[in-house]
C-alpha cells in the first residue's frame, strides 16, 4: 500500500479509489489477475490494496463481472480468476503486441535506451515479452512497476525499436 505522511508526520495508507478512474482501476485488476494467482475477491482486494488502490468488496464484485473474469484451474490445480478467452499465445510477438496494446503508453528513445512507459504493474510483463521475442535490436530489458528500459546496441537501434513499439500501441 502506498504511504503518505499525516499531520503528525506518521506514515499512513493513501487511498487511491477516488484518484483512479474506473477504466484505470479495471486495467489494474486485469494486470493483477494476469500476474498473480488470485482466487477470491478478498485476495483481489488485498492485491489492489498492496499497490495503493483501496476498494470495497462491492467495487471488486462489479469489476469482476464487467471484466468478464472467469475461474479456471491453474497449473497446480487451484481455482483462480482469469481473463476471458485468454489462452497462452505460441508466438511471443503476438503476446508482446497484445500487452503493448492493452498496457503500453509510449516508447521514447534516449541514446541506446528505449524508455517504455506502461500502466501500473505491467512493466515486468512487457519486459518479459520483449525478452522472449529475441528481438534483433534488443540487448536486454530492465523493468520497474510502470516503466521498462529496453537496451539497444546503439542509438539508431533504439530509435527503430521505439518506433516499432509505438506502432504496436496504436
């Protein structure tokens, strides 16, 4: 959970429910469901709170219904929420393009590095997808929470990679 300072200088949780739009919150829910093993509404509420988005059970229930989340058995046989019709894609480029389309914001070249900005919590998935593509212009990636650094061999490669990533986000 995000922490801020209260009037006494003590850390306290910051509620983001009023700050996130419904669409942004639902993107966050989708991202968390894809990345974590979430099997109950309470687990989803806890995961959202962990990234600073405090919501009620009623809000989570509506989001689950509106996103069309389904329950499916994971690799260890436990029930968990999944996005509808989300099967593993065989082609890593398809995965990357889907993630960029859903979570990517913009890519900017800076010297031999591409700064890829994304929705909260989605940068690790984007970095992993980039790495799995074995893109010829890419040497490696480094991901934070909402930003991924893609390292190219040179500045020209970074410019080309940024253009390709931006095209996939449109």
